[in-house]
């Protein structure tokens, strides 16, 4: 083997092999960094979503509480709205309350 070819092979090995290791290390570190960052972002989004769901649940719960509140005359809103119900449809107080709640949920959203 000629000296020129030997020098070329040695130079190639000295230059290429460390570059391959460096590139591999960089890609692995970058991949780990991206995975960790995505995990942090997803955890943050999960917390934000949980807070939003809690806020919505609290809002809906407050609306439900308004539907069953006692008026100044100490009667519930169901008793106040009962005269306006269709007389042909026989519903219990619970059925009536559920229909009112569903109506208000649909009007909120």
C-alpha cells in the first residue's frame, strides 16, 4: 500500500470516527431533551385542562344550585315553575328538575 493511501486512510479514520461519535452523542442528547420538554409541556397542558374542567364543573354546579334555590317565600323554583308545565305530561319533581337542568345546560353551552 502506498504511503499516500495510508495517510489518507489514517486521516479519514481520525477525522470521520470522532465525527460519527460526536454526531451520535448530539442526536441522542437532543432526543432526550425533546422528550423531556414534551413531557413537561404535556404535564403543563394536563394541569391547565384539569383546572379548566374544574372551573367548568364549578360553574355548572353553581347553575344547578341556582335551579334548586329557595326563594324569598321559602318555596323552591320547581314549585314556582310547576304551573307552567304541560298538564298532559305527568312528571315527578325529580323529572321536572332534571328537565330544567338540561334546558339550562343547553342554553349555557
